[in-house]
C-alpha cells in the first residue's frame, strides 16, 4: 500500500517537476557539453527521479 500511495503522489508531481528538471539540466549544460538527445533523456529521467523523491517525502511526512 505504501508503494501505491507513493506512486500516486509521484504521478501528480510529474507535471510540476518538469521545470526544475529543465533548469538543473540547463545548469549542467553550462558546465558540460551535452547533446540534444542527452539533454532530452536527462530531463525525462530527472523529472521522474525528482517526482519520486518528493512523492515519497509527501508520503512519509
């Protein structure tokens, strides 16, 4: 039941975590050379990771 609630919270947060993920990847792009394909993959992965982190934080608070 814990996993289901965490995933429900995370699914809602996917929309809101796109902007922070883009900003983090843009910051990394200033430090390293990143191709367009790697930029897109990094943004998607970082969006999912951030939403899972915040979703689990919401569940355990």
